C-alpha cells in the first residue's frame, strides 16, 4: 500500500473509531469509555490528524478545509446526542445519532475526494510520508472490532425488543374499547381500525382508502384540516363532544364524539401518520342537551313570571333564583345562593317567618307567610311568600317558592280599613249633629207652642 | 310619612297658617262659609279665615269619648257656632326645608277639607 493511501485509510479507520465510541456511549456499552475524543473535535484521532498533519500536507486542496468544517459539525452533533442521552432522552439521542451518521458520510466522501486529488498531484507535491506517529494501533483496531460486535449484538437485541414492544402496543390499541384508527402518510390513508372503530361505521369498507375518499361527507366540517395540522405540526389535538355529520350507510347522521389525534413518527423522527382515538358520546350529549333545554325553558318560564321564584333543597338551602331576585335585592345570584335570601327579611318578621318555615320543612306542609323584604335601595316592601314541597316517593326532595310583592295591596288594604273607620265616625258625627239640630228645633217648636 | 295619634293632638299641633289643598263637598252639604275658604289661621284661641273676604272668630278643641273619639274643632263668631268639624287625620312629613303637616277636617255639613301647614325654618 502506498503511503498516501495508507494515510487516508488510517484517517477513515480513526473516524470509524470515533463513531464506535459514540455509539458505545449512546447504547451504554463500556462504562470506562473516554468521552473526550467524542466531545472535542480537536482531541479525537481524526482531529489530531487534520490539525497536526492533513492541513499542512494537503492544505492546497480546497476540500480539506471543507472537511475540517464538516468534522467540527460532526462533533457538534455528537455533543448534542451525548447531552440528550445523559438527560435521559435516549430515543432523541439515538435520533441525533442518525444525524451524526449522515454528516459522517459526507466526511468519508470528502476524505475520498482529497485522497484522489492528492494521488493525482503527488508528483507536483512532495509529501513527507512520515507515518511513524500512527494513532491507530493494531490493538486499537482489534478492540474496535470487539466493541462493534458487542454493539451489533445489543442493537439487534434492542431492535427485537422495540419491535416486540411495538407489536404489544399495537395489539393493546386494537383491544381498547375506544375507536382506534391508524392513518398513514400525508393523505391519511386508513391503515388500521380496531373492532369498535369498524363497528362504529357499520363495517363500511374503508381500509386502504384516504380519509377524504372514505368519508367525503365530512368535507367542510374542519376534520380534514385538523388531521393535516396534526400530521404537519406534530401538535396533538384533543376535543370533547365534537359534532360530526357522517354517513355510516343510513344517510347523514349527526354524531358527537370525544376524539384525540396524535402524530406517529418513524425511527428518524419524521411524521409518518396519525393515531386517532375516539368515543362516541351521542347518547350522553343528546340526553344532556334535553336536560339543558328543559332547564332553559324552566328558567324562561320563571323569568316570565312577575313573582320572584326560588327553589331550595330538602333542608331549605337555596338552589335557584329567577332573574327578578338580583334586580330587586341588588345582590348577585352567587351571593344570594351563598347567603340565602332569608337574611333580607325584616328583623321584626324574621323569627316568626323562620319558625313557620322550619315547621313546614319538617312537616312538608305548604308554606305561606307575609313579611317585609329589603330591596336594593334599603327600603322594605311587603311580600307574600309561598312554598310547596317537591315530593318523590313521599320524600321531600326540595321546595319551590314564590315571593310576591304585596306592598301596594297592603297599603290599599290599610287605606280601605282606615276609610271604613273614617266613614263610620263621619256617620256617627253627622248623626250626632242631626240629633242636636233636631233637639234644638223641637225645643223651639215647643216654646212656640207647636207640638 | 307619620300619622299623629289623634289622642295626642294638642293646640300646638294645630296653631299656624293652614292652606286649603283639597276640598270634598257632599251634594247634601248645607252651605257654610268654610265651603269656599282658602286659608285658615289658628292663633291662640283666635281664628281667621279667608274666602275672598276675611272672617275672624274663636276656636277650641272639644274631646268627648262617649260617641266620637276623634277630637273636634268648633268655630265661633260672636259666641255663635259657625262651624264644627272632627279631625280624621293629622300627618307629618319631613321636607328638605322642614316639617310639613296635613290636617283633614270633616265638617258636620259633610264638607271635607285637607289643609297643609309648612313649618319651614326661615333663613335671613
């Protein structure tokens, strides 16, 4: 072997030694490996060769300078991989190793180019041919072969474990009670669906089809765009009670589902698909919407009533107020729910009110009481409060009550009462006057001798 | 608005210048000179009324508890009774300027007068 060829073969061997060391670190082989030549591009064997020999000997060849930069980049990537590994991010570190490999290929290519150019111009340049300071000994190369064999064995074992784990994971996914689908590629080709997912679409034949072709009726509902975004950005999507209009073979139906989409990556970290999990919650959503609609209607009806309406639990604790309560009291609904409206009853009416109310809570009898109630201005107005127990199987489950403003009625009643009293006294007064006049007239007639 | 207890009404409550604010005339009311009175002034035991022309006389409160519990006011000119009324209401209100009193008198001829007296603090 000529000296130039030997020089470059040694450089390639040194590079191979570097890569083996890096892989050893990232796969945990050989705890006593010196990391310095891996982390520093000056301390590794190739670096020493570049800076002590190659730049001097082959500096007239432009590619040797490019090789110097590429070599530095390899170590930058190697440092990143080692840092990730030490931070416990083993998978990311190994993905980073792929990056090192890619740059390393470039380095080997440049070495070959420089070697070729040196060979072509060896007559024009005189090379030292001094290889006494060879950095790679035979023992080192034997060690290298041993380490690589160990590495191959470990990688093979780990790859087998990874494949086995992937298989277990896939089987577990398929057995989930949720609808699980795996979509492949940027067009979201439906690769796999578990049994619940197939049942959810009444076993419609969609495997191998693009999502857009399998479910064209979904167009315009935002789902295709959502899948595109998850695939492109890697950001997972989680949504609750998502409405979807879909054709499962019986025409378009409106369904609701809790769904999540997650990006799937290949061994190099590139997006390769999406895994979708979903639970159909149509029945729950429809039932809840019915309850909400009933509650909305009840609120509408109570708000339309002129009275202040309230409800309480079986112990008399308030659970609902219609809109007239905040308007009358100036208190928020939360304050009213927290402190109760009873605190706004006039102090003079409070004790009798509470006694009657507690008596009703115990007996379940209808409640009725006239009392004064403080309004937002601080003024008290008379109210008639009535409540009826809500019974389920003869057990009180709550109370519904109304408080009606009877202040004007009370005033009119008082006025009427007073008017009757006035009328009575006026009649008596006028009768008395008439009697007096009558008596005086009689006296005058008698004195005049007229009987 | 407060109602003064009818049993607690004294001459001091009634003394002052009362302006007629409302007048209810019964169709059967026999005429007396209070029918068209505009102002009644009560001072000590003297009274003065104006209904275009001025009349002067005496007044006093009568209380009897056998038939009529309401206090009565009798008006005299030259010893002759020219008017007799019961007090059916005396109410007081707080105004920004002072107290306002409203007095309701029901005369024996069916006439009802609602009078108002202002006890405003005068400022110089």
